[in-house]
C-alpha cells in the first residue's frame, strides 16, 4: 500500500511530538527535537495551510531558541527557522510585529554565522527576503536596498553547481524587480530579467522550487512587456506562469498566488489581442485564487482587487451591468481588507475610483462621480512622490475632475484637473507614453481654460506642449523594436498636430515648423541620425566617434525583431541587448553634448538650421490640417519672413474624406493602367468611368480652395523661368493627395500646373541644402542605369529596352548599365556608392509592404534592393535619381507622418533630386517620360552646370498629356519630383 505525502507528514509530526513530550527540559537534545517538530509542523502548514500548524511550529521553534545559547553551533539554524515561521505567520495574518521579530531573529542568525560556513548563504538569503517583505509592507527604500545587498552576498558565496543557487538568484532578481517597480530604472528591470532567466536555466526539472522560479520569471517578463511592449515577453510570461500553476498542487499555499498571477497575465493578453477566451480564463482563474485564500490571509485583498479588475474589463467589453456591480462590491471589499499604511492601499483605492467613474458614465449618478473623485484624491494623497504609479493615479484623478466639471460646471474642478495632469506630465519615474498622454490631457484642459477666460494664456499652453517634444524620443525609444515604435506614433502624431495648430494660432510660425519636423518622420529621423556622419566629432574625439558608430550600427541591426516568435531565448536576448545598447547610446549622447562645440550633436534642428538663408529654387509650402484649422506656411528661407495662409475651407475631416474618396477612385482606376500599353484598343466604358471619377477627385483640392489661396502667393514670386517653382511639404493624409495635379479640368478651368512647377519634400530635414555642380556641366555627368525586365511569375516589363535606349541618346558622359542578370543587389550598391555617377536610373518593378515601409524595394535579379540598404549608401556627387518603377514615392497610409518611401530614401542617401511615382505606371509611358526628361535636361534645363529636373519632368508630363489625353489622369499624374 502506497502512503501519501500528507500521511507521511502527519506521522512525522505525531512522532516528533511524542519525542518532545518524552524529553526533559534539561536534556541537551530537547532544543533539536523542538526544532525538528517546528520544521515538520511548518512543512505541513505549507502543504495544507492550517494556521494552527504554523502557530504550534512557532511555539516549538521559539522554545528551541530559548533553550539554546548563542555559543551553540546550532543556534543560528534555530534562529533562522524561527524567523521563517514568524515571517510565514505575517504573510498569513498581516501582523507587522511578526515581521519585525522575524527580521530580528534572522539578523541574529547571520551575525552568529562565520563567513565560509555552509549555511551562511541561506541565512543571508532568508534575511534579505524578510527585509524585502517589510519593504512591500511599509515602503521604506532602505529595506529594499539592504535586501538587494544581502541577497547579492548570498549569491556570491555559492558555486553554480549548488542546487540552492537557482532559488537564491531568483530571490535576488525579485528584489531588483521590486526596486524597478518603485523607482522605474530600466536597468534594474533588465538585470532582473537576466538573473531570473539564469535561475530557471540552472534549476533541474522536478526541483521543489521549480514552480516558484517559473512564476517569478513570468512576473518579471510581464513587467517588461508592460514597460517595453515586446509581445514575446507576454507570451513567455503566460507560458511560465501556466507551468508554475500546473506544477503546484491545489492544497499548496502558493497555489492561489500562482493562479492570481496567471490570471493577471491572461487579462493583459486579452487587452493586447482581444481574444474573449483569455478574459474568461482570467476571471475563472482569479475566482479560484480568491476561493482558495482564507479571509484572514494577507493576500486576500490583492486577489479580490484583481478579480474586480477582470470583471470591470468584461463589463467594458460586453456591457453586462452585473459585472460592474460585482466589480465595485469586490473592490470595496479589497479596500476594506487593506489596513491603513499598507503600500497597496493607494492602488486599490485607485481601482475602486475608476470603477465608480465607469458606473457614472453608464448611469449618470452624480454620487458615483463624487465618490470617484474622493477615492482618487485619497489614492494620490497616499502615493509617495516619485513612485512610478503616481503618474497613472494623477491621470485618473484628473479625468474624474474633468468629467465632473463638464457635468457640474465648477471651475475649481477644471483647475484641479489641470494641476493633476500637469503633475502627471512631470512624473519622471513614470512610463513616457503615460506622461505624453498626460501632456495631451493637460493641453486639452488648457485650451478650455483659455476659451473660458481663465488665467491660462496661449504662451502657457505652448509651454505645456513643449514637454511633449522632450518625451517623443522616450516614447519612440531606440530600445524598442520598430514595430513597437510604430505603435506609439498615433499618440505622438495627435499631440504634435495639436501643438503645431496652437503655435500657428499664436503666430509662432518658426516654432510650428520646428515642432512639425521633430514630431513627423520620427522613425525615419531616427534611422537618419543612426546613419549620420560623425566627421566633426571624429576630428576632435575619435574614440567617441567610433563608439557612436558602433552603437548606431548595432541598434539599427536590432531595430526589428526578425526571429521567430517561438524561439523565445533568442528573441529575449535581442530585446535585452537592444535595451542595453539604447541606454548606452543615450548616455553617450548626453556625454558628447557636454563637450564644447557639440552641444547640439544629433539634436533636433532649429528653424535656422533646417533651411538655407534663402531658397533660390523657390519657396517650400507646408500644409497642415488639424481638427480646428488648416493652414499653409510659406518658407522662403531661414532669414526671410514666414508667410501664413489660413485655409478656412479645409479641415482635417475634409482631408480624411478627400483621401478616402481619392484612394477608392484610384483603386478602381488602377486596374486599367497599362490596358493600352501594347495595343491600339480603346478603354472600356467602365474603365473610362473609373478614370473620370479619379479626375474628379483630383480636382477637389482647388475647388475647395485648398490650393487657390496659396496660388495667389505665386503672383509675388520673381523668376526668370516661364513658371515659378514650388516645393510642397504636405502633412498627414494630405501627403497622399496629388497636389501637383490640382485643378479644374474643364475648358476654361484653372490648373496648378499652368501656374507653377511642383516638387515635394517629405520633411524640411530631407530637403537638400545645395546642388552638386560638376565642372563640365551636363556633358561630364555619368549615369548608372539599372534595368530588370523579368521577374519570376510575372510578365516581362514592357518598354524597358526603349527606356534604356532613350537614356543613351541623351547622356554625353559614361553610362554604366546593369541589366537583368547583371542587375544584382551587390552590383547596384557598389555602383551607387561609386562617386563616378551623378545620375542613377532604375527601370524595374518596385514594391512597398504596408507594415514595414523601410523594406520598400526595387526588385532586382537576386532579390530586393531595400530602402534600408539604399539609405546606408552615402554619395557625395549624387545629383538625380530617376525611379521608373511603381509606387516609389508613396508612404504608409496608416502612419502618414512618417513619409517613408523609396524617393525619400534616395534624398537621405545624398541625391539632390528624385523623380518617382505615386502609383503604378504604364511601361510605354515610362519610356516616353524618360526620353523627354533627359532630352529637356540636355536641351536647356541645366543652368550654370546645375540640373533642373523638376522643370524637365514638368515638360515631359506635358508631352505625355498631349499623347494620352489630359483626361487620362491615371497615366500622367503619378510622376512626381522630390528635392531641388
């Protein structure tokens, strides 16, 4: 017959009790037998959770200590065991005196144990645990600091082969993790993850501590996911916590805690992915944790609060009133069970306050809103200054006050909301994304205060917004993957566009432009800065320059996680490495900017550094659309006045509608592009209808007076050319509209192309500062031609041979031609980086993945020549890049402010002018446009050795319109020019 473990424990306890009963007080073996009995009872408590066992254990262990002198070699062990039992009693009952006694006994045990003793690491570890528990209860950072120091000593004294080493490592990681939660230093979080991973790697399968270590690893990975956003961390956290729970029997005292933690992880995954099964599992698991926990257990309040949170989330999802009522009742119970002074009291008050506000939003009962404000005030008041959680609690209080102002109209509530949001924005220990949210909320309230005539001025509002721009590099941090940074961009864009609108309203046009530059193209700008030359720094500080370049290359290579999400160790290592490198990079920039002459090293540019003193090629016109206004800013140079043109008939909503209508028309028309490429057939009536609709959408910008007020500026431009030149810098969804083709296409309609030659620039930073002028002018310019007609599974590109022949007719200098099998990635990059060629011409297919525009590419013989690789090129003599391929100048519609496409990438690489396309093109049209561009460049659009590609393209498109008909918008509109 097999005896169960509980039976063995019961028999052991009975036997030891009999042994103690039969031993006299003066028997030298009595302390040892009391200690053994206490340990057995404590073990049975850990298995069955009976408080009576723990209290009897403490009585036995305390008597063992009383009967033993400090000089006895077993005294440290007896003290340590008594301390552990007292600590367990505190964890069960929450009586602080038990914890104080536990720490005193454990300190005594450590003091009595000489260095080198086999038990020293264990006693140090247990003392560190007790100090950490006291920190959790009282919040004193000195306790946590001592705990980390003591646990570090315990780990240092142990060899890796010691079977207890994994547990000691995990305990140390827990303490460092707690310090991160208190102070928010990312280095602590990374160290905790590294140590916990090492602990799990060291522990053998079946070890009694395996479930605890898995739970601890899941906990720290979950924290890193919430801070950094790497999805692999969340998946690993759920997996680790599920294993921890599965390995733990139902009667084990840790079972409830492991279930609670698993429920939290599933709830967070639901919030990220929205799978209903995750939420239902989370609620069921958290209910189980609550049911397994006695009412007098110190964790009961925490488990109740977490269950209430999960029910509140389900209410938000499904709207069942009973879920909300249960959530409030359970959260109220959690608050009542939490003693005053407990460090978790503010969190539970905050949670209850949010539930009250949710019920107010549902039922409009002002009493709920009143309670929400009162409870949130208490939560903020009880949260220490500098605590990372203070930020979220201030935001919650501000929202409750703002809501009450909108309902009741008391200005004091509005003022208090403003102060709450402002304090939240300045909480340096909180997550940057939450701080940016606080800035946005603060600005929204500030605008309302201005409208109501409160003390706030527009200058104070600008000061609020200035905080946002200091936060952008932290929100879209280089330590995050590109995917994570992309996810942060919508919030950044919303704040930036609001800030720019206010700056324009106040007449601070140069600041508006600086903010646009800093808040648009965030990831694009990071990539550019990572590839920026450091020649000046190298001349004075070569070692620092080498380090900058090493860190830059490393961060760029780690920018996107390319590893399979299932290869968890590799993905985890990439995340940790990227975070550490980003921290080193930021610290290095701070160091360099302290050096004389390098105060602005790789910092955002001011207006005077964004553009030359005078734009000789004509003005740059920035168009900015926001919910409250739409404006154009005309830039003639950094020393010239900026001209502001209000566009009252334009709005952000109208821009969205125009973009939607235009995109739909383009999708319908795009299928007919090339229908006439190689035949003399005529378009079907359906095809012509789609193209007519496309033309109607193109004419909208002028009809709605988006462009017509700007056109008046042209009357004041003095130019020797037949037409003035304008460089457009549209923002947001306006960047996807063909402004250059705006017009009313009727017999006597006005067209922009009749009034000006148009170019584009994605940002002012991308706009070239000057032309390269070869000594021999056009006749000395060399060209690199890269053509590729045949792609597997696709029809041969028509017109490529004619296109190349047309180039040969007009180029007087040397031509390097890479064709078909010779058009390889390596050969193309090598030739581009060779400064012999001032012109590069691509005649091939292009592609642009919407999720990763940095991987937009030209399709060559051996694969994709990507935007990322092209941006790595740096050419000093580059003049013109002609991208005769589909979709080379259109960015990601989901993130319009990024403006990331192949044409922009060529500007970054050093080309002064780029001709590209904003949708698919007809092969024969491409050959014609190529012929006309180079013919006009050779025939007159080169002045003083300087190319004028914008004018050449303008003339080429005129010829194409004459051939295909002006009404065939799909054929001539896609050709665009970027740069000078």
